[in-house]
């Protein structure tokens, strides 16, 4: 499902902090009950680091999301985006990447390499103002 950028946000991304702020606003649009599930988004960027799309890929359970690499890269290939960022939330507020989070990042990094797409980051957000970058840990 395509997600609209918040009206008060610029499409240009300078760093991971920018994406975390935007994605937190998108998460907070959901009612409190729905925020108790893990959401996983892919954000496609142009070569100038402008947001081309934000795609909600899955809505999981309290602590799990299942996604296939083909789902992650489908929109990037269709839109010819050479850069993507993956983002998901941890409803618990604990931003520590799980073994599954790390394994998924490694799998997606390998898939991105084959496709000639840069996986710039995989970030974990929560409702508060914190985030974790899996690629930078």
C-alpha cells in the first residue's frame, strides 16, 4: 500500500534521522490499537536522495513481520529506484535488533546487490523519538 508523505515534510533525505522522523509521523497516524503491531515499510529514493515512494509492505504481529525480498524490491525495480531504506517499528519500544531483523537485513543486502540497488539502511523506530540503524550497528 502506497503511503503519503506527511504534509509538513520535505522529500529530500539528508540522513537516517530524517527518515526516522518521517516514519514515526506515519506510524503515529495509526490509531493506538493498530500501533501495537509491527509495520514494515520500504522507502525508495532517487539518486538525489529524494523520496520517490513509501510503501507499506506488511503489517505483522506484536513482535514479528514476514516479508520476502521480492516484495521489498518490487516497487524499487518498477520505479527504477537505485536506493532504498527499510524501516519497521518495535511496538515494545525496545529498539534492539532481533536475530531475525539482522538476518533479514543481510538477506536484503545480498538481494539489493544482485539487483544493483543500494540498501542504504534498515532502521527500527518506536513511538518515542528514538531509532536504531541496523546497518550502522
